[in-house]
């Protein structure tokens, strides 16, 4: 959760009736927040300056203007079109002097601020403040005998099950904050539809709260519980209480005998009978806290129990955005994720360095293809001959060729770094599932494909190449560099589509563009260095000719096929239903059938020369294309076990899931279960699954079965590979069908939520279902990659180390067996799941 600005408040007495209210901002390194005093007007599109807003009251008045102190700077802000702004870094202190007419009334309000770094700005956030100045006054003195201190941001706090009512310490030394009681809530099933609700108060040393059975008429307010009446549950008996309790006269209330808790923790319990486990149980409790010298005002704490699991619980309205807030953190999950209940298994999540290795190979393969195009291939012998013949000796020629190759690498790697710098890692990562980006890529790839077919050429302005060529004539190192730059410019019509394709495929990783361009340029530069070192190899190169145009056409067909992959991702994430499995696979069959016909000479394109005879190489590629076309056609075969088409291993991650089809009759989910849980449906391989966490967990509690939490995505390549080639095997499928409740949460589902929510931990807006489940994964498991498979008990405790994508059916079966054994052994032992 990004929270780069932390506020503290302090009240300092100045005179008998004046107090300085101090607002101090601690700003994280690399961040800044903006001064209340700005030179730009209200109409300017600029950052939101710090604002300190007081609630109106007759008990105080302002005495002078707000004073600022700290590292204040003025500079142009690139994030706001270079608008000149004043901002603070490190630390900022704001002081407002007030004249106090009544010290018994608090001074309240809120501070609003915006934080930005070099790449982004967080939404404006607001923090409430309340200065409690109610010190006892001596009859002979006008000034308070006790310095005023800053109190709680508000008397009323709220919490949800699995979380405490405040994030910090109960009474931070030196802060002046009186916050002596922390509340937490949890529930557990007790059998036959009954549950126990537990309310735990952690009380700071020196403080006490009062029993429910204290008489409120002459003494302190007793602790009280108020449940909101609603269908779905009924109370069983009264609230019970546990803790160090004693009854004695209380000097703060004139010696009235009270019943109070003097130790910590204090636990209150309520038994309930649930007729609808999906219905939340809400209400509030009221308590009073006192120490030996004072009592705080009665405090209300809202509570919300979700018997079907800690669901996305909508809480208050965020003051900065006006949106309903949501906090999906679940204490049981977070604790057991770090230390799972079972000791078997090792966390196995896809590592970035492995992905980057394949990204490098992707770029390298693209570079090898580029070498065979008519824009690049003829340049190899010409360039190498130039270096070997124009140099005074062989060593100089080899050195110049190596510099030429390194220059190629520098040029293309710089392009990769530029793209990463312009778009940023976050934007690049979002490209893989964003429907707008994928639709745009579909159009771009079509454009590239018809360029390769020879209907038009994609070229850069000729003036660029002319200027670069002129620089190359100067000779020396600079001349060699610009020779390489000229090659990059004049070959763009051939290399541009390949580069574009590689960059798009690599954009899911913040280092992807850099690594893919390193691979591409390395392959492109390699022959220049090798042939300079071994000039005799030049004689073995095939002659330039019509075969190079054939390479371009083949690449055009590949671009056309890949274009459909991007359209498919957009289709699935937006639920357009325009490109189901049959349409996608049928289009690929037609594309590769056309490629086969072209290679056999049955189809011609504008720049093709007449084919006199079929060469062995071309014939071999044609037969391979024919074989692949037949292979694709087998994808229409029916698979009786999955009740869908036969998913092809080579098409995993490219084609839509086989269960997303048009013609096959879909299996229906159990009607009785679906009537109670609307998200219950059929998922991959005809498996029963829930697409809502709360509903799936409620069903798991009913059946007392473990959960397999499947964080997935419509555009997730490795998710499809797991479903189509691991989940289909009996040793895995049987366990998924019989032993687990499967909950599949699609993090790229673009279905809009009924209303936009605001994530409290991450300070981000959640607009659609995918945002909701991605937020749930991040705040509980601190990961945002898919797939992620997590086995949990119905009590939301992680059974074994989670697993990402990894090939191997038996490994996956062992993973499931590990979690199942842990669940069954713990269940049989009668121990609570968290006890090892």
C-alpha cells in the first residue's frame, strides 16, 4: 500500500487563551507533496495543494495565517505540463495559531494532500484530526494547568472481521494520541449451522474497560453490543465475557461499585444460528475506557462478520475520492501464507529471470528471421567486404566489424530502454490483458502482415537515412556507428514488423523491451562479426534472390495468425463472444492452408517472381506447413472426458480455451447449488467451480472441504497450459473433482462492478471484477502474476506453499496431495488448523 506521506498532530500552549496547532508531514524519499501557497490559479490543471480544513465552531477562532516550514522548493512539474509549483520533500511543518474560548470542546477537521513521485501521482487523501484541549482549570488561573494534546483522529472508529480497528500502536509515545483499546473480530463454526462470534479487546497497560453488567445509572458506561436486525441469522443466548475482572469502588465515579476488566485481552462471545451463511452480520459495540485519572468519551466500533469468508466488505466513503472503500486483507490468510499449516511443498512461483531468458530467445529468433529478409541479407557480404578490404590489416578489419556489430546492439537496446522509459513498467504490464491495447495490436499486426505480402512498404523518411549516411562518410568510430544506424533505418521496412511483434510480446515485464531488443540486435550483429573473423565463410552464403521475398511472405502469414491472438484476448476479457474456439482455430487452419498453397506455388503476391521449380528447402517448409495445418484440424476432435474439443498442446495460450465454444452443448452446473450460489458454473475441462470467493468459501465450509484458489486470467498463457495439459490428466482431474472446492478468480475480467470502489491498502480505484480479484491477490499474497494456485482450509488458512506455473503432471498431483494430506491429518487430529 502506497502511503508516502504520514501526518502527526500536536497542540502547544502559547498563552492563557492561545494554542499553536502543529501539523507535521513526514514524506518518504522520492516523493513530494505540495505547498498550500501556489502561484498558479484555481483554473490551472495542477496538483492538489495541502489544505487544512477546520470544522466550524464558536469555541475557537484563527489568530493569524498558516505558517509553513521545511524543504520548500519551486520548480516546473513534468507531470502537469511543466507547471511551476511549490512543493516539499522530506519533512514539512504547518502551524496554525488559534484563540480558544472553550477548552472543553475539541477542535476538529481534516488535512488533504496529494503525493507524487517522478512517474505518478496518488489520488488526494484526507486525514481527520481532533485536538482535545479539555484540561482541568484552576479556579484562580485562566490558563489550563495541563498542556493540550492531540487526540484520536475521530472518537468513532470502525473495523471488519480479521482486522484491528487501528493500524498503529495503541498509545504512541510522544504523539499525544490516546488510543488505549484495539478491537479485532473473528468467527468459527460450531456445527449444525451455528457459529461463535468473538470480539477481542486488547487494552493498553494502565487502562480498563467495563463489564456489560456494570450499572450505567451512577457509574461508567458498560460495554454494549448492538446487532442490526436482518434475515439470515438469529442470536442464541446472551453475550458472554472473559478476562481479568473485578468489582470494586471506582474513585472516578464517586466510589460507586463497578465491574471492570483490569487485564488484557478481554474476549466477548456471542453464539448465533445462521440460516443464510452468505448474509453478513453487522452492528456496533460501545465501550468506555478509563485510567486512574481520566475517562475517554464512549466510543462506537462498527463490526461486520461474513460467515462465508472475509468477503470484499464495503466500508466507509473515502473523503478524498468520494468512493466507497474496501479492504480485502484477511489476517488468517496473510499469517498462514508466510507460514503455511503444512510443512510439505516448496513455494514455486514463476520467476522473472526465467521469463526474461525466454524473452531474450524470442528476440534472438526475431533477429535471425530479420537476417533472411531482402533488406538485411544482401548487406552482410557488402559490409563485411568493405571492412576487410578497406582496412590496412586483418586485425583492423575485424575490430571495425566488431564495433559495427556492437553499434547495432547499442542502437536497438536504446530503443528498448526508450520504450520502457516512456511507458513505464506499470503501463507495459497492463498491455497483456487490456482490451484497447490488444485490439490496437490486432490492427497493427494486420498492417504488418499486408506489408510483408508486398501490397505496400513501411519506411521511415528518406532524409533520415541520407543524414545518417553523410555522418557515416566521416569515418572513424563515429562513422562506423552511423553506418550501423543507416542499416537500421533502411532496413526498417523488413525489420519494423518483426521488432514491433517482439516488443508487444515482451511488454508484460518491465525489463522485457530491453531484453528482447538485446536478443534481436545480438542475432542481427552476430554474422557481421563472424564473417569478418572468417571471411572464407562468405562463399558459403546463398545468393540473394526471390527466396528472400518468400521469407517476407511467410512472415506475413505468421503476423496474420498472431493478430488473431490479440483479438481473442480482447474478446474474452470484454465478453464480446465474437471469436470462440471454433472461429479462432478455423481461421488458423485457413491461414496455414493458404501458406502451404503459397509455398507450393499455387498463390502469388505482388513481388513474387515466377517459380521455375520447387527447391528442396521450399518444399520442406511447404510440407511442414501442410503437416501443421493437419495438426490444427485435429483440434476439432471431441474429447469425451472434458466434454469439449481436444485442446492442442502447441496452441496453449494462443487459442481460446476449448470450453469457450459455439457449437458444443455446454454441461449445466448443479441447479440446486447454483440457486444458492449464482457464481457456481462449469470451468475448464467441465470442472465445477465458483467465480466468487465469498460464495466458494461458504460452500467449502458447508461441505468441510479444502479450497483450491485459482488466480487466473482470460489472457493468461500459462493458465491455459495448466488447464489443458495438466488438469486433464486423471491423477489431477480426479482430485479437483472430488477433493477440492475450486474457486477461479479472473483478474482480467472487465465486467464493470455495480459501483466503483476504492482499495484502502493500495489506494487505487477498483472499476471491474478483474480489478477486485487482482486487489484481493495482491493484498493477501503480495503477488500479481498468474497463474497462482493456493490451497486453503475453509477457515482461510493456507495449507501448503502456493504454486505458480510449472510443467509436469506428477508435480502438480503431488502439490494437491500435499495440501489434501495436511487438511485431512489436521482435521483427524482435532487440532485447530493453525496449531502445528
